[in-house]
C-alpha cells in the first residue's frame, strides 16, 4: 500500500526565476509544515529537487509547485518503506546543475526526448553513439549495454570529453542518458549550440525507464545510484543492494562489505587510510550515539523512520 510507505518525488524545470529568496522561503515553510524532507536547489535558471513525505503531503507539494509557476517540472515518483532523507535542505546556487557555460539555453533548446518504449530500438541501432552522462562511480554501478563511459568526476568534465573525443561526430546520431533527465537537458542544449545535429536523450532518465520498462525487456545492466539514503535502485524501481559510506559518501557494494578495509560507519575500501584521526573519532562517536538512541528508543534523524514514526 502506498500510504504505508513514503512517496519520493524527483523533479526539475529550467525556468527563469527572478525572486529566488521569496520562492525559497515559501518552499521551506511549506515543506516543514507538511513534514517533507529532502533537497531542493534553486537558481536563476530554475529548480531541481528530490523530496520525500507521506503520499498526501507530496500531492499537496505538487499543487504548490504548480501555484508557484512550475507547470513543467517533470515529476517522477517512487516509494520507500523508510524515510530516505535525514533533513530538509533548500539551497540557492548559481546553477541547478553545474556546467559553467553560458553557451546553453535548456529552457528553449534541448535534444529530442525519446520515450522509454522507443529507447531500446534507438540504442540497438549500431549507428547510434550511446553516452552515459553520469559520473564514473555511477557508471560503475550500472549502465546500458554498449554505452560510452566518459570517466568524468563531475558534470563539467564532460565538456572536455566532448571536445577531445566527439568533435568529429557532429553529424552522427547521439543518444544520451542520466538519472532523471536534467543533465541531458543541459548537455543536449550545449551540444546543439556546438553544432551537433542529431542529439537524443532518454525522456525522464533512467528512473523513468525503470518505471516504464519491465525487467524482462530492459537493456540495463546493474543498479542506478540515487541521491538519497536508498543509495541505489534497480529495474522497476526496486530498492538496490548498495550502502553508503558515512565517511566518504561513496556507494558500497556487497563485495566491498566483505573487505577488511570496511568498518561500518567508519571507512570503506574507497577511503581507507585517507581519513584523519579526528574525523575517524567523530564517526565513531556518531555511531555510538546512534546505537544508544536505538537501544533507548530515542529519536535520531539517523535512525530509519517509517510512516508510523511521524
């Protein structure tokens, strides 16, 4: 039952915002009043966010966004037994997804959006150049078969990859994908401005593909990183098997849990030996406090909450 779980909504819209502070204050007040947690990023170019709350609160939030003028915010929904966020964060930044280029206009110019039902045919065409726009650690967790991995550490790195590897492919058919679609919106605009003639993007991203395409028909291999405490999801939006390292925020696979370099709440193979003693002690203190809170039945934002705990 949906009402026994938290509803998670991811959304974004490229739309010019003049009074960011006013919208920020309204969103903070609304979310706190309705016990919604998650992250919202606001910038002059638009809004981007992932939030979670009880079903009724998320539906109210959707209406609130419409009232604020975000009529095309591309919502995608999933559900979780536990609250996937510790707190609410509403931030204003220079960009809702950082590219550091003025040569973009994603509000008006983007690539062709390909529905999930048509995506398999497009990427099965040998003439299609398939590109995973996500960062390297995300690609390592899962991707589409035969996709190119640009091996980027940040979204801005893709500009260099494009210049060095795809500059002669401006007449080729390009297909791109990312988690929810926002990175593709911005990069496709950038590429079109750079002269690429046939730029396609997975509509709604991987999450929309997972929702619409059955496991048996899926061309996806592995899991998909998500920016909340679920860490990863699989085909049909089932929760994944990864954990998150509290020290370095790196996703931990089941195999990494078996490593001698993994210590719950303290370190993982990715950060082992790189953490200062003061940071390590702080993490140990935090783990101890969480353990005490669990035993005493006390509230802690770091203890998994169900709908019944609200």
